[in-house]
């Protein structure tokens, strides 16, 4: 049996939970199935196995993480404190260009 990792992926302004058979890290950009299309998002958290079924990621777009776990937690705190979308807070810490 393969070992799955469960991750939260931020796509636009929402979080979605997916699974991955390959090793993924917080900060990596991944390609995932979303309804009838594919979408790109960032891994913001590794989570325990959820009580619901999840879909598998399609591919890792950027192998090198664009931010660390500490910066992901900072973006979450900023979003809660300032009552903004986590995607807006994440824009503050993502590399420009």
C-alpha cells in the first residue's frame, strides 16, 4: 500500500484538501483537478488524513518551495488578524517577479 500525504492547497481565495503519493512540501506550487478543469495553487499545510475522500494532485509545478512553513503560518495569522483572504496575505510573502 502506498503512503499518501494529505495537503491543503490554496487556490485563489479558498483552501482545498488533496492527496499526493509523492513527497510534497509547504510552499510548492502544484497542479490539481478542480471541477472540470485543472488549477494551480500553493501547498500551505500538511494535514492528517481527512474523514472525506480526496483527489490526487496532478503534478508539482515548482519543486523548489516558494515559502517556508513559518511564512505560511505568518500569512494565516495576517489573514485572521486583518480579516483578509489568505491569498492576499500570501502575496506579501511570495517572491516578486
